[in-house]
C-alpha cells in the first residue's frame, strides 16, 4: 500500500510512518490535526517523509484503501490537516466542486461576487487597484530617473 504513494521514502513501514506523522503534528481547537512539514508556512500543503504529501500519507496509514487515481480531499478546508475523519477520496472533478472560496482576500478585504458566474471574484478589486497604483508610481519614478540621468528637467 505504501508503494502507491508518490515520493514516499522507502524506509518507512506503516507503523513507523504513523508514529512519524503523529510526532510532527499538533491538535488545534478546531479538531484538526495540523502537521508541520518542510518549511515554516502554515496553511499550505505540507511535504513529509521524503517528498510525499503529508495528507496522502496520512490517508494511507490512518484510513487505508488508498486509490492513486483519486485525490484526497480535506473536509475541513485546512490543507495541512491530517485528521483521518477530515480526509476522503474524490475524483478530480468532485474535488474541484467541493473547494470553498474564502470570503476575504489574503489582505482581509471583502471579495465581491462576479455577476457572470455567481461565484466570488478570483481577484480582489481593492488589492488589484492598489497594485496598479504602485506599478504606476514605480513607472513614474523610473521615467523621472531616466530623464534626470539624461539631463532633462522633470515635468
């Protein structure tokens, strides 16, 4: 069963992998079992035990019956959760349908609903406007610097 997991180190057995995953994880108030993989970012998919995704390795070890043609879905929405009751296998299409969009962008702005699709907009208008403003300011500064270097007075 462990041989079906891509990137998993070959020296693991089911018992040692189970112990390794539990030693690298902590339980949080929401009931999720959060694993700490390579890197220090929280809230992203974690790689462990070689180059295998932690949630896939946890599904194989804790739940069993892993089918490599299906994807492992998090019911809780936390990509670094390995709680067995929060994991299930779905087809790619079903997994895409089950994804939830956060109501706020990563900078905390409310996201708007796109009238054409009825879903939340992928790009936050406020963040997009601020990014365009920063770009215009950088471009103006580069033009002013080039004019100053060429010997022309700024306009």
